[in-house]
């Protein structure tokens, strides 16, 4: 009887732990499936584009695509790879920015936003991060650094609660 009680508690503890880990696995499975679906969708469009551009992979993208502004001078292959990486970084498919029946269309507001983000990212890497001397290798950022596979970056700082106090004429805020 003295041995039965500790063995019973051990059995209950192990079975509880096992059921918790099964629930965790079941809860994470849909997220993985959704990411795979987005990746498969992007790969479907990439494969279609690569097939339609056979033999032009090393050509300059501005001579093949319409409306190339931010990625001028890159090859067709580089542009497709960059676009795929952006899709992964934002957790989106090609349809987020493009009309898949008219790739040159700029009806989506995300074209201008993307161009602005490219400029911001380039300036961060070139003007700020390249100046950091305390690291063994150059520090660089990409879209995924902030977006982390989400359309909108989740960490945009704390939001103030209510109106901010106005400073008095002397410069010190009132309490």
C-alpha cells in the first residue's frame, strides 16, 4: 500500500503531462498548415511566372516587367526570389500586392507602401546599422525583422492611455 500511492501519483502526473503535450501539438498544427498553404500558393504563381519567362531569367527585370521602380537593375530571377521572400516575411501570397491576371497593375495600395518600406530598409541598413561597430559581422535587417510573417508588425510600441499631459510653461508636466 505504501508503494502503491507514490506509483499512482507518478502515473497520474505522467498521463497528465502526456495529454497536455498532445493538446499543444493539436493547437499548433493549424498554424503550420496555414503557412504551408501560403507557401504553396506563392510557389504556384512563381512556377507559372518562371514557365512564362523561360530563357529570360538572367535578363534585367526592367526590360521584362512593367512598373519596376525599386528593383531596377536586378535580374528577373532575383526579382522573383525577392518577391517570394517578401511574401514569406509578411505571411502573404502574391495576391496581397498583385492582380494575378495583370501583374503590372498598381491598384493595390501595397505597391506604394512596399516601395516606401524598401527605401526605409535600405536607409536603416546603409546609414544606421552599417555604422554599428560592436558586432563581429555586419548587422542587417529585412522585412521579417519587424513583420515576423504578419501583414502588420505587431510591436509598434506602447500606446498611451488617454490624453498625454501637457507641459506647463516652466517645462515640467503637471501631476
